[in-house]
C-alpha cells in the first residue's frame, strides 16, 4: 500500500478530507453530518458483505479437486 503517514501528515489529511467532504455535502445540498452517516453506512455494508469471499473459496476448492 504505502508508508504510514506521520502524525503531521495525518492531521493535514484529515483537514483536507473534511474540507472536501463539506464541499461535496454542499454540492449535494445535504448537511455534512448526513454525508458522514451515509458514508459510514456504505462502508459497513461493504465490509459486512462476505458473499464474494465465500464464492471465491468454493470456486478455488472446486479447482483444487479437479487437479
């Protein structure tokens, strides 16, 4: 992935992320807090969906048995 950010870089990253998030919320016409809630729900949904992983494991198991 890359190196870890220094504490100073992390602070700057968070500031820039918040600034951009507020700009996006304004463009969408919704409060920034609402945008954060939507983002959090989407992240949780993506992280909780492991069906792709189960399908891949099954596919790999079938391939391994064929050989």
